[in-house]
């Protein structure tokens, strides 16, 4: 009788560890998905920042070209 009770206790403990590992696995997979999403958002923002700096440089170059053309026309 005593051996059967110990066997059931061991089975309960092992099943508890098994259920806990499944729940923990789901939690870890959810965190991994969130990390991937955050990485994508960060990459998009960094690419957008690069695009913004390129746009600013392009506009500055256009302004310099227009200023040079204006000065040339003012000289004529």
C-alpha cells in the first residue's frame, strides 16, 4: 500500500513538471515572437531614419543648386 502511494506521488510530481514545461514552452515561444516583431519595428525605424537623412541631404543639395543658379541670374 505504501509503495502505491509513493508511486502516485511521483506520477503527480512528474505530471506537474510536464505541464509546467509545456506552459513555459508556450510562454517562451510567445516572447520569441514578440522579440522578432520588435526587431522588425526597430529595423523599419532605422531604415526610415536613414531615408530621412538622405532626403535632407538631397534637399540641401537642391537648395545649393538653386542658390547658385539664383546668384548666376542676379549677376547677369
